[in-house]
């Protein structure tokens, strides 16, 4: 006979099966509750952290993005757990000091009736406390996300009163973290401490008081002798030594009691006393972490044994050891070279030259290639390069986002160095965008996102390997960049400078509608030069005609520059009229190109009269980004790198740039010769 609340799930399925028939899990309607949602994220959210766990915790991937529980939330959970221990210690101490007859009256349900069985501590108390802590983990980790995201990822709805109480608890946690009323009695429950930090994730059936046959009997019947023993006396348990906490610890434990009652006594619109959150979490408990892991078949085929030639094996082992000793220097050099930077094509030759000059090695060129390949595999730690790339980004603290296709293949990656975020927070006003190419073997364009500091030095905000240069590719990258600005709690850029890539320009207007989009004047000049100059000079016969054509072109190009430098709208209109009067109808195509391709659609993004209305701090070209392109290419060295290798090379360039920025700011002098005020 199947016991109530017992899970029917096995470890051979990817999630709780649709054949689940336990009454309580049927009541949760978990199959509909978690439809099209990641069970891995839901299960990971309810996992207990280890003791003193105060770093951010990866929950999984949702729609191509990694979902994290922040380090702040994980640190807050540690304090809340301590408050839970105090809450349960106080409950047990209260129970110990309550007469048996009062326990019976409190446990009486029906009016005008007496239930002759008093409250008692459940036999599975440690596990029950661990389940409560998992519930607290789940709701507080989910609370850190906006309600829309809670709905999308967890399908969890928290009531407004519950949210207010949870926010009050977090306020008390903050006060305790600041050191206010930070002392609490050391007479905490030892059992609670023992379960603290343990992970009951793999044993997550709903704990009930009907857990085994012995406890079933205890709860179903009670002898007169038992009642006599329990009547009007207190227990000798550890709870009798409990001392009431004070200050914010007392407030925290009482707030947790109130929150627990709010969850348990929630009344839905139909009048049913049924907490949607408790039901939701019960469904979560039906998911086992171990069932979400792919199990490897450990069955091995038996191979027939063969006789071993001991003499041959001895010679082979000796030869292998000698060869390993000879190549030890090669391995060290190859690993050092690969760990320090991405190996350029000539690196193996340089390694061989150095080794042969400093040793009597018999290593060949192929041996060196093999050693460098081994070093790369060791760096990947047995993973594919793309998995190593993702893990290393997280390990080194890079803020990153990844885009996945329907087959879970990575199609785009955006990442930012943690120190770059500090620069972004300090200098958010300008943003330069431009793509560079031939940085990786997949042909993915690299979008550089650049800012400018107070010393007029460029700094890298973030980089993105894109799937292409369509508008949707830029929207994906800039939408993540926008969330990066929000993460830094800083204002969006005042001015964004790009070249005339319409897909990128449309994405900028979509993702940063409040920012002013400007075009690179240098790219506009080059486009006019490339289109218009051939008409003036390429068809001239003779040196005099060529010189005259070149002079005419210079006049035409200078007139273009004068239009770009127009200080107001009136001067702009006047200079455009002069251009038409002077060069029409002889150069109708050239004048038409300038007007239709640049002046009419983009004059407000190029001409000084409009551009100077915005705080661009003298930056009207994207040459800064071109400089960053050159810096990256000097470290990338070749275009056949995978994303992991390319990122490692870019990281070295980025670290060098950040070091230069720090040094430059330390050596920049402030000119105070003229004073700050006028007499």
C-alpha cells in the first residue's frame, strides 16, 4: 500500500513523470504548473547552500541566458537561516514548558470536544527544519527577480503582503549584517546546527509525521502511560536551556514566524485556506536533482585477455620514461607559453630553437605541437572549448550573456571585464560601437563597445561575438548592454556614435531611445571621397587636365567640409545652395549623392549646427574604436582561433589597457594656474 506523500518518481527520468498519482502532488497540478519551464532551475533554486556560502550561485539557463542568485542574496540566506534556527528553538522551548493538558487543548479541533493527544516535536525534526530552509531558499531567491520573470521562470505568484513581509525580513538582515545587535546567545539548538548547510536535494520527498511505521503508531495511538508521563511536566531536551534573543535577532525570528503563518493561512478568493506558495513548493519537492542528471551507463564490454611479453613491456616502459624526461622541458615551455598567451604561428619554432640551444633534447617539431595541444586540453579541463569558455568567464568574474539557438548551440556571446563596469559607472556619457572581423575561425563579427574617461582615454565597456550583422543581432547585443547599464545603476549614454550601418542604427534607436545617435564624420568623408572623386580626376587626359581636375576636386571636397562645419541652420542652408549653384548641372550625380545619401537623412547626425547641441566632448568620429580594433588584433595574431582562445588573447589586451588607464589617471596633472574663481 502506497503511503501518503510518497513520491513515485524514479531516477531514470528527466523530471517527475506525468504518471505521478500521490494525492498531494495531484492537488498541486504540478504538470500544468511547470509546463515549458526549466525543472533544473526550479530544483536548483530550492537547493540548500553550503555553510558560509556567500558567492553568487548559478541556477541554470533560461531562454539562452544564465540565471543567477546573487552573492548578496546567498549571504542574506545565511542570516535568515540563523533566524530560523532561533524561531524553531523558541518553539521547542515553548513546547517543553507548556503543560500536557494545555497541549491537548491547543491541539483540539472540534468545538465542545477534547483531543487527548498533545503537541509534540516530530521525530523527523532535523529533516523538517532542512525542508523549511529549502522553502526559504526558494522564495527568497525567487524574490530577487521581477514579478514578470518570476512568472516566466517559476510560474510563482507572491502576494503583496508576503512580499512586504519578506522585504521587512531583508531589512532586518541588512541591519544584522551591518553589525547592529549582531550578538546572539550561543545556546542554539545543536540539531539545527548539524543540519545547517546540508543538502537534502536528493532526498526530497515531502517529510510527514507518517514517515515510518514506528512514528505512525506514535501518532495514531497514545497509551495512558504515555499521557501520564507527559502530563504537567517539561521535557529534558536541549530546548529547556533556550534563552530568548534580543534586538534585531528577536525581531527577525518573530518576522519569520509571521511570514510562515502568512504562507500557511493564506485564503484564496474562493475562501479556501490554501497557500499557492506552499502548494507550489510542494510541487518543487517532487523534482529530484539526481533525476535531472544524465546517468552514464557503467556497463563495460569484457575484452579477452592476451599473454604479456614482460621483456618487451619493460623495454617499452623504459623508453617511454626516457622520452618523457627528454620532453619535460618542452612540456613546461609549451604550457607556459600557452597559459601566458595564445600561441602565434611561429611559437613552436621559437620553442624548438630555444630548447635546442639550451639542452640536448631529441624533440621534433611535431612533439612540440603535441605538447602545446596537450596544454590546451589541460586548460580546458576535459571540456569542449566552448564549455571551457563559458566556465572561465564565470570563474574570472566576467559579466556575460550567451544566445542559444533551438539546438542549444551558442550563436552569440557578450562579456565585460568586472573592472570595466567600474569605468562604465564613472563615465557612462559616451558610447562608441563598431564591428571588426577576422578574429575567430567561425567568422563571427566582433562588436566593440567603447567609452571615454575623464582623461579622454578610451576604455572597453564590453565585447560581443555576434551571429551576424542583422538588426536582430545588434538588438540582442545592445539589449544586454542596456541591462549592463541598469546593473551598474548608472544613466544611459547621452551620445552613441556609430558608422552608417542601418541595422546598428535601428538597434540603437530601439534599445537606447533616450540617447542621441550620431554618425562618424570620418566614415562620411571617406564615402564622399570614394564616390565623387573619380568623376573629377580619373577621366582627365594629360598632366594639366589632371592637375585641374584635382584642383576642382579639392574645391568640391572643401565645400563639403564647409557644409559639415556649418555653425547654425542658416549657414547650412546657404552653403548647400552655393554647392548646387556652383556644381549643377555638370556634377548632378555627385551633388545628388551628397544630398540624398547624407544631408537630407543624416544632417542632424553629422553637421556641426545640430551635433554640437549634444555633449559629445569633441568626439565626432569612431577612430577610438579603430584603435581598439588594432590593439585586439595585435594580441589575436591570427584569425583561426576558437572563441576560448580569442577571449584569452583579448583578455590580455584588456588587462594591459586597464593598467594603462590606471597609470594615466595617476599621472594626469590638474591645471590650477588660473584658479577656480574669478576675482
